[in-house]
C-alpha cells in the first residue's frame, strides 16, 4: 500500500511536468530522496522513464496528456475511480485517460483495480441513434486494426469485443450510451495491456509481446479512428465484414456463461444485431452480448 | 487499500473546494455516487463533514488550508510522504499541513503511516543560533499550553517532548534544524491526535477525550505562539521553568532505551542542556534526547 501511494504521489508530479530534479521531486512529494529513487525505479518498469544521477525524465511520447487531438478534449489524471464515471461529467468529444483506476468497470458491473503502465481511457463520440447499435462492433475493430498496423501483431476478436493475441486477452471494451431524441453520447471505455502486468493469467501485454512501448502512438492512432467514426459507421456492411473477419469465435467449441446458467456448444454465426448463435444438442440458441457474463473457448479449458 | 485511495481521491477534491454536489464529486473522482457517499460517510468520522441529500459541505473551521496566518505561508495537501521532507523545499516561515502521511517521520528515523483527521504539520521558524537549543523545549510548551487553554485538558510533557494526557500520548514533536553562520531554520514537526484513531494503544485523541473537534482553532493558536517564538526564547529562564512545571517525568521510575541498552532507574532532574539525569543503582546517568529511543514510565508496565 505504501508503495502504491508513493507511486501515485510521484506520478502525479510527473504528469504535472515531465522533467524533474530528483531533489525537487522529493520536496514536492514529501518523500525522501531514496524513496523517490526507489519509486522511480519501480515506475520505470511500466513507463518510459529515464533516471539520471540528479534528474528524471518521462518521455513525452509515453504521456497521454501531451496529446492534443484535434476536436477532442483530452483529460489525463493519475488516479480515478473509473474513466467511465469521470467521462460522464465531461460530455461528448472528451477523452479521459488515467494511469491508475481504483474501481475500473468491466462488463456486467464487475470492478477491478488496474496496474500502472496500461492504457485505460474512455472516449466519448456523439453518434446518431441509428448508428448507435454498430459502435460496439466499431470499437474492437478500431483497436484491433490499430494494434495490427502499429505492431504487426496478429490480433483477433473474441465475441463480443475482447481483443485477443494467441488466445490471450490484450484489450477489452465497455460500451455505454446516453441517448437523447436525436443523438447519443457513447462512452467507449477501452483498456489495453501495454506496459502493465496483465491482470489475469489468461491475459497478455504488449510489453510481454514486444518489450516496453511508448503509448502515445497507439492512443493517437485509436483516437484518429474515432475521429473518422462517422465514416466507419456509414459503411455499415463493410464494418460488419471487418468485424466478422477479425472474429475468431465462429466454428469454435464455446462455453457461454449467462444469468440462466452455462451453455456449451459450437458457435455457428452472429446475426445482424450482434447476437451469437450457438448450436448445442441440436438446438440453436441466440445470445445477446448483454446476457453473457463470460465466453470461453473450450480448447483452453 | 481501495478504501484508502477513495478517501484520498475525495479528500483531494474537498481541499480544492469545501462544498460539492455529490454528483459532481462522483464525476470529478470517477467514483460512482454510492462509492462517494460511502467514502464521505467514512471521512465524516474524522472530519466536520455534513452530507446532505445531494450535497456535501466540509466545515471551513476544520480545513487548515482556509487559514492565512500573517507572516507565514501555509500549504495544505491531501497526501505527502512526510511534512518534514516537504517543508525542506519551502524554507523558513512556511507551514506544511497534510491530511495523510505515507512515511511520517518520528524520532530516530522511525517511520509510520497516519490516519485521517489528525493535525500533521511542520512549521519552519527562523531563529538565532543561540536560540536554537531551546526550540525543542519551546515546541512542547506551546502545544501543551494551547491544548490546555482551548480544551481545559490537563496535559503534561513526558521528557523530552511527548504531550501526554492521563499517561497516554496525545501529541509528538520532531525538531530538525538547518544551521547557517548567523541563523538556523528549524523544522518543527508536530503531530496531534485530534479526530484520528490514535496510532497505538498507549495513545489518545482529542476526539476520544472530548468528541470530534474542528482543527483550525488549535492550529491557529499554535501558529500564533510560533509567531511569538522570538519573545518566548528571549525569556529563557521563564521558558525553562514552564517546561519543567509541565514535565511529569521527574521523580518517576523510568525505563530508558538507548543504543547501548536499557537503563532502569529514577528520573531525578534535567540539566540546562535538556539532558535527563537518572539515578540507577547509586550512579547518576545523563541522557541527551538524541541518545534515547524511548522513555517509558515504569508504573505503566
């Protein structure tokens, strides 16, 4: 706990300014110089931080707050409860990024604590009501394509919207919306394991796949796609095709956990509403994303 | 840990502004409204916080940051390593107050974590070099007299500078100095158990003695005495008499823990340098404050 608080104290100052004399950092945080150096060394496993004799530098290409994406208001914080909640107070065209989340929200109200060094953010596009149903498909497509193009990593989508590499989860999406008569604000919460320790054994990070990475290129690429979201949503069939071609769920033996119990079977298709069709004991069952707590592939046990 | 972080997140915002709509507080911290209300309820045991239906108010008389003592620069923070370290970067005539300390420093390099609701601060007077030796005596006299006058509580001093009530520790002092050719900055670290849970069983808080208290009256009174420190130090004999009359150590059976081991005996006097003289097995031993880790009274086991 002390270690966590010290990291937060130091990170808070580094977000304020990316270059510090270590002595000044000690004064500002009230930590001893040794404590600051220890803390920086811990943080440097998760961030592009260079620790010199007397000074420390956090590389701006790893600091989301240095981005000023055109048309968006980006807020960068050290700690928040969840970026989804924080984005509610900011409205459309805002992006909230935090380094540490105390009560990060996953699907179905699950909450968890993050590690340092990931990309945890909520981006809030405004879309037409008719476009709204395709946002949960657009988001994983955007993330998958961004990672693929930047890192050349072969990513796929596990229904409905987990981003997977070699059967392990690299990123997750949570889509929430606030609908008005003519439009909706969509709160697209995105968590990508970049330089953090993956939260569970069945997850993986970019650091593990390719070494520690500066985060801004990835973040900027994703934001760029969201700037073109309208166009993406207009070409609905193309988007759905892209989603389908990234999806690795069809044809798999799956275990579907729902409120009503667990179903095992073969994933055979998804329909236009994004529901998964599973053949189990001769029956075809249809699952909407909202009803499924968890989807596992049977091969992985 | 989550509870601690949530409290820090909320407190940080309440220090920024003492009145909030709960919904805004949720947005700002990224916590859910329920989480905010829970957190506020926890904090209200340590602070004069009133939680309404939709709003919350922290009474300004309990917020150190609302004080602007003449001639001093007061800095109020939610979390710091230690106020002693933080004060180093601020120089003379500064006062650093924090609500939570991750590595609060005690005498002899011991570190500990605070609870919420105490008064943890460092005040930095500048004194003449000839006055320096009496500051460690002046500090506990100031604290003892302030508490006595405001609360009518019968406090005493346990050598060298613990503030005691009914044999239990209510406040502690750590004096550090930075000496120059003609003067010295004195970093007087003061910790008073006001509305916090006392850190150990052998300690007590004002809340336990007299119910939850607004802290600014006490803090302002102590700062007022430090504004008159020069005068106090000029009347050296009077100050020493006051110290002696508050000291409840003389005549006691004591256990003195030092680097060289433990000595049991009777405290018979203090000398002009502030050393304690203990009669043990016919011998008289002299202990300077810097050599003693811990002094206990034998009656208390």
